[in-house]
């Protein structure tokens, strides 16, 4: 398991108290206790390897966490059109590396300013967010990174035109947040509210076989 490079400034800042105690000659136990904070922060940015299913009809979870909603899209939250929606809440204990749910081409990335309500609240859809539209062989899939009360920034490492493979790393969110996935009405959902999901591994939905990518 590796640690994402985004951890470096946070770990360095958290290590300052331990370095100060060491410099002042504090007891070793005090220095070691102070080191627990940078270690905990480094673990927040952990990036485990995952093996993703390759079936092109599957829509995989883009995040680790707990399903808050799985069903018809809530009108106030969904993009224009008809969708089914899966919303995942990430606690500070979850892996925060995000992964693509499907193969496809990045068609659009939109950053939307907003509020910073706790991510476990249903009205957190109005929080600051990044919306990623993926063309899955003509089938649109929308992934939305939403910040929370503590997560004040999402990191999207994609650009328009990128070609994605299942489970590919696409970015991360810092210190608790939420992810929404929007799929066509014809897709069959495979999760329910309350379930735990794993990024790049858990199947959220299955697309109709007639929607399977061509070529």
C-alpha cells in the first residue's frame, strides 16, 4: 500500500509538534505520542491496490464508504434528464482515493462552488463539488465529488478527453466527503442504502447488455 503524494504537506505540518518536542529535549514518550498525528494523517491518504472486474456492463463504486441512497435520482440533486442515483458517504476512516466506475471517455468536467455542510446530510448536494461526465460507448455516466464539513477541496486528476479503464484512480477528496453516481434508468442497481462499498471493486449497477461498449 502506498500513500498519495497529496499527503505530504499535511503530514509535514502535523509533524512539527513532534519535531519541536524532540528539539526541546522532551521525553521520548511525548515525542512518540506527538508522532501519532502525522501517522494518522498519512493513513488517511492511503492508496491500496485494487483488482477491478472487467465486465464492461458493470458500474463500479468510485469510492469507499456507506451507501446513503440507491434508487431514483432526487430531482434537486440530479443533472438534467432521467437518472438513477447512488450516493456514498465517506467518513474520515475510509480510503479517500476515488476511482472511475466504468470505462469510457471524459466528456466534461465542471467545478461548482457551494456550501460546506456535513456530507452525511442529504442537503449536502449543494456543497462545493466537481462533476465528471463519462461517455461509456454512448451511455452517459456522471460521477460527482462533493466536499463535506471537513473536506474543503476535491482533487480531480482528469482532463477532458482522457480514456478511462475500470477502477482507474481519478483523484481524491480530503477529510470526509460524499460521492454521487448517476446511471441511466435502464440500469439495474445492485446496492441498497446502508451497504458498505469498496472503490473499484463493489458493483453499484449493471447496464443493459445492449448498452455494452462496442468494438
